């Protein structure tokens, strides 16, 4: 393993003095307030060119007036010296465009599910949400960075929970049945398909529920 493949600790990252950036879980995050869309596009172009030059590529989330940049080394699933170098370069490019970072705006949502036996229910959630095993922790992750991480909190055995909330996953109609079938094959049960193809209600082996949903049977705006 080379120096560029060594995962840095949060303390090591903090010691680098990256003013624009904050480490959240396994990645560096920066939110740049561009003020308008054209400036954000110029920053995206500049970051893209730098990423190609350095052969290291960030995840970019472009919205009106802002650009969110997420950096981590996918091969080792953590922050390395490669990320530090590119983070400094991105900060320089943003400063050159007169764009300021807003560190107070960065945040990452992680969903925690209490379970006495995570290994028994993890395959269901991997299937129903289309996630992958994390290489580091007892959790499931979306390598595309679209869905939040699902982390399994170990707890004592308990009766079927009365959920105060559950997860709805919206997929294209042509993908819904395959997603339901994958969840059932992974140990899930069908609670109800009365409203299919609008939604199917599924449950994992401990009774935690989730819905696979589509736009069919709804108002066109929902």
C-alpha cells in the first residue's frame, strides 16, 4: 500500500488546515455559495479539469447558486493524501472565481436501524434499497452518494417494532417488481400489494417495514 492509499484519521485531516472543508464520516465535504448558476458552472468546469489532471475525481452536486463537493478515495473508502491535494486545488479555484465556502451548510444524513441480528436483516435492506455493503462498518452504503447510509445499531432482542417512521424508496415503474422480488428473495415478506403498482409494503425478518413505490396510480405531480 502506497502513502496515497493510507486512510487519514479525522485528526490528521483537521491538522491540514483545510478551511473550506469538513470531514463527515469517510469523506471531505465543502459547500460553495456561487450566487448564480453561471458561476457554479464555471467552478464545475475548473474542478473537472483539475480532477482530470490529477486523475482523482470528486462527487459534485450542482444546484442553483451552490456547488457541493464530496471527496474520498473510493479504492480504500476513506480520505487520503490524494483528497487533501485535490481539496486544496478546489479551494484555490473557488477563490479565483470569488466564491466562498460555507462550512456550516455541510451535513450528512445516516439512518440507524436497531437490530438484535443485523446479519439476518441486512440482505433485505441491501435488496430493497439497492445498496452495497460498506467495506468498513456494519452498514450499507450507496456508492453513488444519492441515498443515505443505513447503519445497523445492535440491540437486545425485541418484539416486532411499532415503527414511528419507515422508508419509502421511489423507483421507475419498470424496476419496481424486480426490486420487490429481490427483497423477498433476501428474506423479506410481503405485507401488502393491495395498492400495487403504486406501492408494495414489505418487511424484513424482524418486522421493520419499507415501501417500494412508483408514480403509477397517483396524481401526475406525486
